[in-house]
């Protein structure tokens, strides 16, 4: 075989391999959430929006809770390092339980007199609970997110 044929076959195999991966990867991302209607899951998005000049951050979350619950509580705590200090605040919202993954937004608001959030990385911890008060979370998600402009 000539060098041209080997290169052509290699290119074809590379394209076919890429097509297979492109077909599989979106499906695997879509099934990151369990398809069972009895599942409790929460996941924080990788980016969040800076609101009111840093006094708040809008944090998108994807949640799933069993539809035999009418609602669930979702909380998010953000911590951001700023020089030798940190800014930390929490927020919560109530979501409707439908048994399927759905998107919502949790607003994390800084307490009066505290430092504000800035654009950049922050540690995020989200939790979903079957009740609003004095209830242990049934699922959590922790990750570094990027706070951006809005």
C-alpha cells in the first residue's frame, strides 16, 4: 500500500470514530440524571450570574425529586476567595417535584454589610431536601463554578 492510502484510511477511521463519539456523548450527558421517578438529585451549573453589583449571584441548578412529593427545598452555598478574605453566602428555593429533571435558579444573597461577590471562581455546594426545615439533604453536589457578569 502506498502512503496516500494509509493516510486516507486513517482519516476515514478518525472521522468515523469522531462521529461515533459525537453520537454517544450527548446521550451520556443527558442520562447523567437517573431516569427513575424515585430519584433525588441536584446539580449546580458550571456558571452563575453576578447580580446587583455582587450583592447576589443567580445559580442555575438542575433538580429531580419524586412526583409523590409536592415540593422539595434546594439550597446553594457559595464561597469565594478574595485576597486574604473569603465571601460566603447561601440561598434556597422551593421546587416542584415532577419525577423528571428540571431547571431552576437559586439566588444567593450576601448579608447586609458583608463583602460582595466578584466575577471569577467560587466553590458551590448544593443540596436537595424533602422538607424546608430540619431535614437532612438526600443529595448534594459540590464543584467550582465561575461567577460571570449579567
